[in-house]
């Protein structure tokens, strides 16, 4: 259970922030405490006399016992803040509450004030006098005690109350101990492990013991001590740390949460799921002006800047010699009561950064932001959308969770990209008109973004198998699929160029070209579709006075294309899209002056 050990160790190293709220209200829980939504606040004086009450909902930290933190049925009171059933309305619950509260009331004057008040049995009448008349056993009450010269009347905010309860609990621990399978030491064992780790699946638990349900679990154990035992302190620390990490720095999707953190100090690690531009900006702290300069860079520039960005997290020497560990953990809840760890890895910091850098160096392509081009690895959201389409319905969450976990294996475990994802992305992107905007019209920017993502995945796929594709157009590559992709791009360009001139050198004509219309057919039957497309280019070729420059490009490609392969009408594979994309880019990048055309910009704006 290395993940459990690492969570507990991180808690110890983050002890300076225990019980302290951050700017968003997130708190690393002290031991023997839990979060609770409360409905009513009762204010008392130092003698426990009632002053005021108000109906006011607030989520607070409350002290708890092992039993009360996991209660569903039975009578297990919290020691201070509680439901009305325990405070007054249910005699049996009330007796148990008074006994527990009285047992530790001498530890703190504010707790003693609450104990004095409860024993006066005036709570219900006081609430009604304060105008709170709709009383229910489930309403949760919190207490505030005003002492002279005290600046922290709210008991849930008073650190001395937290310390008093922790001291009391330490003196009440069961002396019967057993071997903790996490620490290897004899310790008081946790019988009922915490729940509420992920707010989306509040009732789900990572660990359950038979003592909680009093039945034999699938015939394996009749007593909890027969199973792996975990000490009370380690369990509370690990669960509290994981709860805090999920709240502050996780990637969430429905019931799934993925956290990446430095075991040594709990700090967030460089993001797994952002694109390269996002990593530059957020992880390496590169300014907006520098980001603009990075746009339009070459492949070599990109590699250097990427390495520099990661090394900005520490010097190269520091990264080589570091002993810091980065942990990656994914959890999900299969049912409302059961949560599981679906992925876990921990690596030295330099290994983590090297693997992240390797992913960004291989799975990359050209993207557009406004009218600026940049090289980047696609974000996880873009990858998932390219493969499965835009988000739609609750079923998409299941797809997204599985895909993100698969990405963990690809990036962290350096597994090879399977062709199934690539086939799905290629089929989708070869149907351009499946990409539409909210008004139902064809969304060219979404489609071109999907082309870039699919090409990045294809580059990764072939790199995993020892074949490298350049980010520049390879004019000597003789791969049949690549060459057919180039031909399709030329057909698209000829028609676009002719329309541009026909409209007075304006890009106002947004209609898709015949090359785009026939793209799905071209994927399946490239040879016969090319013959059809070329015939349809005749009027555009005439408009370009013979399109001599384009004709030379076609002739050069035909020379590289093997005669028999050129006649073969079998379906194309992944390199065709890379050839298509790079040929289009070569036109945009290198031939602006030759064809007397202004820059044709892609208006896609990055949104992850």
C-alpha cells in the first residue's frame, strides 16, 4: 500500500497547514475531525447561558469519533456540534451525547460552557423563542461561545478546541494493539475508516472492515483483524490528505478524481493534461509576451523551449540529483458505497519531468490560436474530443474517465499508443461535416483543430514503432498514403485560390471545397476519387490560367508515387492526414508571395 504510506507521509510534511483554510475555504483536516454541513448556530456566554440563535447554513469542521464519523444507523454521537435529535429530541441519543460531551468538557472552558447549557434542557424553547420553529431531528447545530477578551468565539475556528479534543482522544485510545500493515508497528487499529473523500461520492469508502457490517465478506473473513490492518492515525492522515488533494488540485470528471503531487511537501506537480502552451504559461511561469514569441517557432525551437520550460522548475543538475518523489493517483467510485484506486505510480521528480517532456516532444503538431500558429502537444480534452466527439450527455463522462486513465498509462508508464484511438479519430476527422457549431453550420475551425490532434496522435503512434515523421513537409517521402494526402491538399488549394481571385482577393467565400466534400470517399477509395476530383478542378485550373505552379506540384507527387500503388484503390491509413496537413501548411507558409495570396488564418481559439 505504498500510495497509502505516501499520503500519510505527505500529511506529516504538511502539518503546518493542518486546520488552516486557504483562500477557497479548503482545509487539511486535523485528526479526529470531519466536515459537516450545519443549519443553526447557537451563541452562548462563558457560563453556558443562551444569548442568541440563528438559522444559518455553514460547512464547518467538527470533532468526531471513529464511530460517529462513519455512522449510518445506531447511536454514535459527535462530541460537540450535533443534530437536534442528539441535543434534545431523542432521549436515547441525547443520553449518549451528554455522556460523551461531559467526559471531555473539563479539557476546555468553551466545551464546558456547552455542556452546562445542554444539561439545562432549554435548547428547544430557546430556539423557538429565537424564531426557529420548524425543528427536525436531522437539523445540525453548531456552537459559538463568547468569552471575555477572546477573539475566536466560533468553536469550529478555535485551534485550542481542536487541540483539546485531540488530547482527549489520545488518552482514550484502546490499549489493545495489532500490527499495522502500513507502518509495520504495533498500533491501535482503525475499525471504521473515513468516508467523504470525494464530495461527488460522499458516502463511498476506500477501505471497509467487517466490523462495520457484521457479516462475512464473500466468505473470506469473519473478523476485521483477519484482513490487512491499518493504524488509526495512519488511516486518518492518509484519508485527510487525499481529501485535501482532491479538493485543491485534482482533475475531476464525475466520480473520478486524478491527483498529482510532490510527496515531500504536497505541492502540485506539472500538469499531465494541459497542452504545451498551457504548461509554458502555468508551470514554467512564462509571461504572455514570451508566449506570443513562441508562436510561429520551428520544431527545433519548440524542443529547446520545452526543455528550458521544464528545467525552469529546477536546474538540470538539481533535477538529476533530486530525491523528491511525484505521485500520480486516480480514484473512482464504482458504487455509492465503494471507492477504489484505479491508477497509482510514484516517480523521482526528474523521471516524472522526463516522461512528461517526452510526451510533449513526440505527440505534437501545429495548432492555431487566433491567427498565430504554434507547435504543441494537444490537451487531454482535445484528444478525447477528437476521438469521441464533443461532450454529450452523462454517458460521455464514462468515456472521458476511461480515456484519461488511458492517457496516464501512455504518459507515465510510457505505453505504446494503440491504433484503436487513431482509427476512431481518423474516421471522425475524415467526415468534416460532423463538426458543427451551435447554429448547425459547419464549423471549420473545430474540424481543423481535430486534424491537428489526429496528426499529433499519428506522430506518436509511428514514433512508438520506430518510424519518425517530420513536422516539415517531406517532399521526398514515397509513402503512398502520405502522397495521396498531399494530392488532396493540392486539390483543396487550387479551388480555394481560384475562389479567392474570383472574389476580388477576398476570403469571404466560406463554402467547403470539393476536396473537403469528398474527403470521406477519398479515405476509402483514393485512386478513383482523385480522378473524379481532378476532373472537377478543370474550371478552377482555367481560372488560374492553367495553374502551372500547382500542376508541377502534382507531377512531382505522381513521380514519387509508384504506378501500381497509384492505381490501387485500397483505403488509406494515418499518414494520409499528415501529408494533407503538412502540404496545406507548406502552401500557407512558403507560397504566399508566389500565389499572390494574403495569409489565410484559422480563427480557432484555445479552450480546454
